[in-house]
C-alpha cells in the first residue's frame, strides 16, 4: 500500500518577489536551497486551515488564504512515504510578512534559518523547481486556473 503525504504551501508574493525560507538541517547547518513556507497536513485538517496553521507556526502571522494556484505530485524522498501531493495557495495579505521575527514563533525559530522575499531571477536554488518556471504575478493577476505539475507519466 502506498504511503502518501499531503503538504500545504503558501505563495506570498509582494512587489515581484516571493517569500521563501531556508530550513535548518539536523546538524543545524542551513539548507542550500529555498522553499515555499508550509508543511504537512494534520489528519482530517482542511487544506486552507493547514496553510493558516503552518504559516502561523513558522512565521507567527495569520495568513489570509486566497485561491489554490498550483498542485504538485511527486515521488517522495522522505522516509516512510512513497508519494507527496502539495497544494500551493495564494496568501492575500503579503504586506503583513515584511518583518518576520522567527524568534517569536513556535516552530520557525527551531525549523528555519532564514525567511525573506526573494527575486526568483537571482537564484536557481528554489524548490519546487516549477516555481521559477511559472509567471506567478501573471497567474495571480489573471485569475488563471490551478496549474498541476506531476513528476509522473503525463497524459
């Protein structure tokens, strides 16, 4: 039986930059890559509530969850899981995330080394990879349909 993990992620877009985090590794080193904020869904938790909880835990700020922008499906490298699904939601209050104090959060101070708005053209170390290939600004402003990215066979 396949073990699947469901993740929720925040797309916090402000002035052409995306809020990204760098995680702390087990040895307290900083991850070389950026990632979108978020994490695993709790059992029986709604997708939207999961995004709000994850953002609050990591950044100490209450997110206003907008529409679903992206879905990603991929083979997991996490112990105990075979597949992961990720749901990326637009956060409608990006201005609230300009000054984040990780030390005042419940999880961010332990899990994150860095949290900052990044111009995606200045780095190639962002996961998931599709984030740099899509026009996030256009996707948000044109109310484009949810884009689905799968690393499995395409039809």
